[in-house]
């Protein structure tokens, strides 16, 4: 029997690659209006998703092994292999659409990201086979198949409810805020010079880009606002861990709102920190500091009005409110003395 031509196998592989890309783009579409039956429970959703992700991993492994053997699969065998991969992806996408928004937007976003990564991994494997094949594939097969395994494993390790999804996001945001605060605190032990050194600044530029003692005093309140954000995350993580619940739609939505408010806080901290390094842009520093203070207040209000804020949390919330006001007053005072 004649060996299948590279072009015929390439066409079959390319068709599946394109179909997987279509599926991937569908899942990435934030405005998907074609929700299917939303009556599936989270328990059944995750039971089915685990089986499907294992199926996709198995089919992709089979594809990789088949193309490292000699002879390579026939056109008919390749079609069969591709059909199995496409069916697994289709099942995964279909199940994703059955995850109702009532289970939480943070959870749905987490699943969406993992599903996209799994499909991308499968598509990458097929692209390696199509573009390289033969001996090159034999070297890269394990790496590409491993990426598929990682993608499917990510799905199985996804947060299984909205509380877990929100906690995961808050932990990530907390790490960014803590790193930013630690970085600026460490920099303040020196004069801030060379923080953006790419190796091509002139000596005069380096002399200009240093904090004066006055600069350090001036940015102090802004640094303390970042510290307030750090404290906020510490309290929120503890409160969500202890009191967070997905027992009702209201509670799920409260967790989502908290996540959305805090996401803006972490992004603004990142922006503010850059404004604090020399040369300090006073106008930008003031603007971003007030913006961060506003976002912190919003997050505190959301927390205080939600089910996670039991009576014991109220003193901590009040402390952060006072810290925000105190540091804005200090900033106003220092700016007026310039």
C-alpha cells in the first residue's frame, strides 16, 4: 500500500487545527449568548469535565504516539484520530456552555481560561505534527504532549465553586500588592536611583533620577495607601475563607462584586508605584493616590455590606477607612507646604 502523501495528511490536520481554533474563539467570546441547558449541578459538571479532559488528554497522546511510529497513519486513520480529538473538544466546549452564570462569574472565567488553554495545547500538538513531523516530531512530541497534559490537568485543578475561584484571584492580587509594597519599601532605604536602569542613561540623567529627602517625605502617604491595600487583602482573604458562601445567588454575586472591586485596586497599586519612583511626577502621584483611595473605599463598602463581614471584621474595616483618610490629609498638608 502506498504511503499517504504529506499534502493529504497535512490537509486533514489543518482542517482539525482550524476547527479547534474556531472552538477556542467561541469559548473566548465574552458575549456568548447561546447558553445551553443550565440545570447541571456543579458536582455533575466537574465529574463530566474531569472525564472529558482525561479523554482529550488520551486522544492527543494517541495522536502523538501514532505519528512517531513508522509507518505514519494513513489518511483514513488520521481522519479517525482527528475526529476523536474534535469530539473531545466539542464535548468540552458544550459542557462549558452548560456552566450557568448563576454559579458565579469568577468561577466561569476560571473555567473559560482553562478550557481555552486545553484547546490551545491540543492545537499546538497538531501544528507540530503538521509543520515538523518525522524525526523533528520524535524530539518534540513529548514536550507538545506534555503541554496537553498540563492543559487538561489545569482543568481538573480549577476552583470548583465561586468561593474557591474568588479566593484564588484574591491570592494572586494580594501577591502583586505585597510585592509592590515590599519593593518600594526596600527602595526607600536608598535614593531610588537606577530603578529603571537599562544601561544607557547618561551620568547627568542618573544624578537627576534620585529621591531627595523632601521627595521621600512627599511620597510617604502614597506608600501608606499601598500598605492599606495590603492590609485590606489580608483581612479579605481571612474573611472570605472563613465566611464566604455560595449557598445563594446573592452570596455568589457578593463574592463576584468583591473580586471585581479588588481587581481594580491591585491594578491601580501597580500604576501608583511607578509614579512614586524618581523623578516623581507630583500631579500623577496625587491623581493615582486619590484614585486608589476611592477604590479602597469602594472595596471596603462592598465588604461591609456583604455576608463575609461578620461583626468581628467591623473594627478592621473602620481602621482601614481611617488610615485612608489620615494619609490623604497628610498628602494634602505636604503638598500645601511645597
